[in-house]
């Protein structure tokens, strides 16, 4: 009995020793970003770790090992016009302007780090963390948080791997076959697309070097620096902090994107936010889906885009299309909608994974956010994509290229195009068959993405930053990567050889002239 008791307490003690204190930061006040952050936190808590979670969406009944830091005031920074359909349709949205986008994210950084609830954490010199995980959102200064707590830093990337994020741990992607994060082109590229991709990457690199890095660096020294001084630490160079990333957890998977060449410390974990046991549907929605004998079409433009702000002509056009369908339509709509057809139902917020998991859901009409496309593949549902901004265009183009989606362009004249797309997907079995093939690829992994997430976070902590995973490319200067020093040596050698040859020829001519004169 004493032996058993000893073993029990030994096991408990060892498990306690493996519990880490982790700071998780998801600063964007968008529900989809909150879902991603909640997923990271949920898996870490289930693994027995203590988590301090900086979030705009604090949970009502938190886990006992979870300390929440409320930054819901960040929502005040987001102008509703950013996601207004009319603004987007009229090409007035700020995310089409990279300078304005950078300025918004710079303001978000300041609001987050200077939030009184965050300041309390940073001012506590007794506060300790074993790792910091932060969402990357067009500002690298968040990496300074790990410098404060003297622990490894992990980025979380909410979209497919792209040149900017990969350059923080290795080097940028090759624009000859990898599209920019905001591009809708899909390889193989033609000549024009390759040139366009090259100039987009060069422009992005110049923008970072001459503009973004300067802003981020100033914020690091001004906002993060004082907390380092408070702890008696020397403020390092921003460059060293910026490129001191141990790992990137990427919301990506090869079944969703493309087979991009990745460094050792980038780990794709798409789908981790989806619970292994899908939550049951509310009784009213369960009844609706169970009774949808001809199938149900789920229509949602995501959490940021509100269908209620669609132009009236589009609302009327959509309802006219839906009225003519034999399928039931469930539309995520944020306010009561009058004169609904009998087969159309609206819901202000829907448990999307639970709806897509139902066998009677036959089609998903979506804006093409990566969470939505991931969930579509996870549950094997074909989609119609209406991309609006950001990576949605690339996500939908990839889905179309993979054969399980049809793209519809957002415009005032899109109603007929949407009707044709619905008819095509519902009548042609190739979309359903293809997404089921991709779903099988997506699920065929050695371990679940949630377990992989936990493993790599723990690995980074156990190995004190996982230096063995870091790419040597970070320490190789630009001129050496492209052998410009060798090119310079060859050019100098050629100049020397040509000069010597000229001198020899000139000398020879002089000798000949001298002989002739004699």
C-alpha cells in the first residue's frame, strides 16, 4: 500500500513539474480571431498548463488554471466601415491601402500593450512565464514581450504561410511559385503573374525596411523598453528581438493550401480549433436540419461581415434565388428580415461546425475565411465562395483550383452569378466527391492538430527556445545568399584579365612599332 501511495504521489509530482506558465495574446477584436485564440488556450489547459490569456473576448466561466486579461476596449479601434459591404463594393475599404492597414495595426499594438489590464501584468516584476504565444498581425513588436519575461517566443499565424511571416524565422518565399498573402493568383504562374509577384514582394520588402520596421522599432523602445528597464535589463536592439522567434504555429495544412517549402520551426496545425466532439445543435436548429429532406444550404459571411449591411437590392435578389430552391436555406443574418420565403430561415449567430457536421447540410456559401474553408474540408462540404478582403481571395482560388468550390465575385450584379453557382454545385457531384477526398487527406495525420500544438509548445519550453530548429538563413547576409560577393569577385577578375590583356596587346604593338622604326 505504501508503495502504491508513493507511486501515486510521484506521478502527481512529475505531472506538476511539467505544467508550464504560458502567456497567450490574441489582440484582434474579431470573433474569428477569438475562436483561434480560444482553441490555443483550450488545448494548453487540457494539457495541464497554466495560461494567462490576453483577449478581447473573455470567457464567462473560465477554467481554474486560466487567468484572463480583458482588452475588449480594442473593439473601439475598429471602424465598422472597414467591414461595411457598401464601402467594400465601392472600393473604399482601408485594407486595400497597405499604409493605412499598417497604421491601424500600429494603433492596435499601442492600445493592447497600454491597456490598464495588460499594464498590471507587465508592471509585476514577480510575474514569470515559460513561453509567450502571440498572434501575428502586421506588427513584429509583440515579440518584445518575451524579452520582458526572458522566455521563448512563439508566433501564431492565422493564414497560410507567406513571405512576411516566414522571413522572421528563415527567408521569404519564392514569388515564382508562391503567391503573396493578399494575392489571388494560383501557381503555375504565367510570365505576367511571376513579374507581378516579384514586384509585389520587392515592394513589400521595401515597405518593411523603410517604413514598417521603423514604426515597430520605435514602439518597442518606447512601450516595451521601460518594462525592461524596470527589471534591470539592458534593452537589446530591436533587430535581435524581431528575429528571436523560436517557433511559428500556422493555421494551415497542405490539404487546404499548397505544398509550400517550410523551415523546421514552422508547424502547420490547421483544424485545431475544431473540437473532436462536435457540440450538439440547439433544439430548433437540430429540428430544422433533421427535417431538411432535400438538404440544407448554410449561408454565412463570417463574423466581421454583417449580412444586414448588404445593399437592399442584393438582399432582395438573394431571397428571390432562395425562394425557388427545393432545399432549406439557413442564413446567418444579424437582424429580423421581413417577407422570408417558407424555406428560408435566419439566425443571428450559428454554431457553424455543428451545422456543417450534420449530414443534411449539402452546401456552404461563405466569404472564404480560413476558418470557414478549413471547417468545410474538415466536414467534407462543397462551398460557394464570395471573397471580400485579405486572404479570402487566395483561399477561394485555392478551393476552386482543388475542385470543391465555385467562386462568385462580390458586386452589385452578382445575383445571377450566385444562382448559376448554386445550380452547378448542387447538380454536379464532382464538388462533393472532391471535397470528401480532400477531407480524407486532411484527417490523415499522425496525431491531431491540437496534440501537435501542445507538443511543440512544450518542446520549445523544454529545449529553452528550440535553437536546434532555427534556420541558419537568418544569419546569412543578403549579399551572401545571392552570391553577390562571388559575382563581384568574378566581375573584378574579368576587369583585371581584360585590363592585363589590353596592356599586353598595347605593349606588343609598341614593340612592333619600335622594331619597324629601327
